[in-house]
């Protein structure tokens, strides 16, 4: 099981702050997880699509597309933050 967290506009667009999911065997990287979630439907595709700039962390460490995702991990998705 993997714990997913969604922050800021993603939480609003997807209607959830987080959930626990079981990963299919082929979902073993951040990129594969993102594709798996986009297959859930249009809202997911729109929020997580490849044209969306997102930050992802795995177990509180910034992650890249090829970062491994395993059972027991916490994966957080959030939009980039700007400040001033």
C-alpha cells in the first residue's frame, strides 16, 4: 500500500487530500504512478497530465520521474510554489 497526498489546487481539483492505494506491479516509479492515476478519468488526467508542472516527493524527499515507488512509501503531489 502507498499513501498518496495531494496539496493546494490538486486537492481541490481531485476532491481529496489523500488516499491509500495498492500499486499494480508495473507501477514502480513516480512517472508510472502519475500515468496510473491519470487513467482514473478526465479530472485526474487534467490535474496530473504531462503538461502540468508538478512537484513530487517520496517519503519527504523531492523526487524525479524515475524515482522508485514501493509499498509503504508516502508520495505527495503539489504544484510549484512561488513566493515574494
